[in-house]
C-alpha cells in the first residue's frame, strides 16, 4: 500500500540517509565550530568594549552616544587588542570547521547546529557579566533557535540546488547594490539614533548576500571564469563583507554578544535561503505548504530576536545602549 504522502516518505528516506555513520562525523565538528563561534563572539565583544571605553569626553564633558557606532580610527585600534584578535581567529576557525563538517554531513544536519552558538554564547555571556537570564530571555532564545532550525530543515528538504546563471547573478548583485545604498543612506541619517537590533539586522542581511555570492565566486574561479562579472561579484563580496564586519563590531559596542549571535544565526540563513527561493527558484518544486511554513517559521525566529533585544538584562539595565 503506497504511503499517504509521498513527500513525507521522501523526508523519511533523507533522514535515514543523512544520519549514517560516516556523515554523522560532521555533527561533532559542527558543534565544535559552534563553540568557537560563541567564544569568538565573546572575545571580540570584549575587545570592542575595551576600545570603546577609551573614548574621550566631548566639549560638554559627556560621553559620546553609544548608538553613534564605532569610528574608523577605533576599528584600527581593535587590531591592537589581543582579545579582539583572539576572537577573530576563533571565528575563522569556526568557519573552517563548518565548511569541513559539510563534507561529512548534509546541510539538514549542520546548519541547524549553528544555532547552538546562540545558546552557548548566552550562557557564557551571563557567566562573564554575572547577568541572570530570566524567563523572557530564555523564551526568546528558544524562539530564535527553534524558528531557524525548522526553517532551514524545511528548506533543505523541499528546495533544489539550482545553478546560478549570469542573469541570476546580475539580479543578486543589483539587489546587493540596492541594499548597500539603502543601508548607507539610513546610516547617514539615523546614525546617532540607531538601536542594537538595527546594526544586527543590517549585518545579517549583508552576510546573507556574502554567503550566496562567495559560493558563486569560488565556483567561477575554480572553473577559470575570470570575466568582468566575476570581478564585479568579487567587489560586491568585499563591500558586503566589509560592511557586515563594521556593523557586527558596532553591534558589539552597543549590545551583548548573545544578541549579536542571535541576529546573525537568524537573519543570515533567512536571507540566503530567501535569495535561493525568490531569485533562483530553488523552491519551485516545493509542496504548497512550504512557502507558508517559510513565512511562519521566519516570523517566529525574527520575533525571537526582537524579544531578546527587548528583554535582555544588559540592555534594560543600560538605557543609553538600548536607545
């Protein structure tokens, strides 16, 4: 007797295949990568905070507003902070480990494990800063982790890996250019009034483009496609990566590291999968319920980030940083 739902049967087969002994090696590798991501965020946040404390008083004897963000001179000063350098090295190791884990385990297994970094970072930051994680904060973290895990799981099962054509790549680059211009204008106008969540969402969006474009650039380079479009993609990759790096470091200066990791582990995959679904048509063969599930789980994950920003003790105890 055939199964009532062929899609469910396919999912079951994928689960059995995905979790065989050889591929399961990727699980501990991905978990170690998540720990390095958490530690890297904590060390980078510590370095940024130390640089920020060295700001001089203004003419009226008042500290400059936190929401104004880091100056470029302060970014250069981060390189001289051992804690920031150690954190950056750890984040690099986290990326290497995540890429390595994908050689053993599929996306369905590895990607949701990245959300573990949020849990580890939250616990680690609470111990370092002696901050109690109340019930609202724990619930917010659960919404972030659960929402993004279900979102990516559904995407891994129903989406197809479509090659990126030159036309699709041009559309992605144009979208990135529009996002960069929009963020630049908003930053210039609202710089002194930007909240931590604004920096975090901005960084997550840019890193979502970085993930998509980086994969394409690597493939084109390996295929010896050194044309004008590849050069434009590389420039776009550098612009998005540089902008995301600045926003992340500024986010560390105005918000706790677990909030930054929450934004990145939620917004980054949502944007990357969104580009695949909307621009590349990777969900064109998905069942009718998949788009609805994408929207609902995405809303849950993003809502968790906003709730974390609203109820995090470090922000509610620091009014200036929350504005």
